[in-house]
C-alpha cells in the first residue's frame, strides 16, 4: 500500500480491529482507553504456549509465547515501546537465560511497534512481504497517535525495527523440545500477514486472517482467492486451538467461519454485478442481505469492494 490512497483504504476499513461489535461512525467513536497489554493476565494454553489475552480491548493484541528449552518466541509486541518492554520482561521470566525471538503477525502499530524495546540479542523474524509493508505501519501509527493524547504519548518514540531474520514463505524455528513454523501468508488483512504454527501443541496463531470479528481487508492487494488460499493453508494444519490477533481464543471454526462469510459475500456480489449494479448498489444489496448476521457495516463494505473488483 503506497501513498494516501492506500492509507485511505486502511482508514475506511479499520473499525476497531479488536472489537467484534460494529463500530459507531467516526464522529461518534470515543477515544479508546490507553491500549496497555495486561501482562498479569498471562495464562498457559498448552504445554509450550502461553498467552496474554487482549480482553477485547481496542488496539491491544493477544500476545503469545512459545517456550522451549533453548528459547522463547514472542508473537506480537503491543503498541509502543512501553508495552514492548513489558512483554519482553515476561519472555525473560518464562525463559530465563534463553534466546528470545520475536514475530509480528502483521505490520500494524499494536502488533509491531513495541519491537524496538527488545534488545539487539532478541532476534526479529519477518517475511519479505511484511518488511515491504512497514511504511504503512508508520502511516497508520500517525493516525492512531491522533486518537488520544495517551496513545500519542505511547507512540511518540515508536519506530520500526529491521528484521534480523528474513524469509520468503516459511521459517522453522527450533526452540528446544518444540518448534514454531512461521508462515508468510501474503496479502490478506495486510500486505504481509504472518501466522505461527506450533505443531507439537496443535496451536495456530492466525493473526487477523481468521478470528471471531468480521475480516478487515486493509490491503488493496488482497483478493478473495488469495484469502481463500490462506484459509486453506491454515485449515490443512488441523489446529486444535486458534489464537487470533484480537478477541477470544477459538478453534478451526474461526477459519471455516471466515471461509463461509467470504464465500457468501463473493456469491452475492457476483450476482449483484451480473444484474448491472454498480459498487454502491451491490454494497447496499449485500449489506441488506447479511447485516443481521454480520453487523459490522464497514467490514461488509470492504469485503464487497474486494469481491467486486476494479470499477
């Protein structure tokens, strides 16, 4: 995503990514509370995986930890250096004296812009797609900083961190007794979405590619076939537990739910387009048919836009 046009897409489709409920209009939306990662909420999920839940707070991610005998992998940092420092401290406690690794599920401020608080000894792993998407991360950070003085202060000194390890499609990280497969999914929610698969525990960190809330298509590069392909890759892993970027922890139902939603949007949009309806009319028709089950109008409109294609 480049320039103001790409940022406009993000702003149009981002509607409180941490919330499953529909967001009010921009004029009515109150400033969110300071997005602080509540590290005291850390809880184990499986033998090797622990999570700090976001409690569905806006601009707070679910922060994951995969703990092995030799190292600890941190998944998402929280927004800004203060959150990043708190998350790093948790990683140190979980694996004292062990190597620390870090992955962001995508380059948005609440997932990525705490990485600078991790010391140089902690290795940041990024896909090439995610690295290319960092300029959009910083553009969105400026928008987030304007939401409230508290958020502005949290992002005042935030800056992206360069990758220590770069990969194209997959990267297998041996943590000692457990491995984590870092998977580049390409353009879905963003231009560089990343998932993490912990095979020994059957735990999948799905990012924003599959979760409870309706999908937000914040990258102009995404297509429905691309998102379907990503969902197919994730479901083929046969996860028992799915930890999304935001909202409650679930299971493979998140993946299947996204597939059903996108399929219905695609079918209804194609039917509207075949009748000669323009994008606005197609959006209205699909929204009317689906709004009772999928109440986020902004995200419905974004999905129809992607399904409709160039106008």
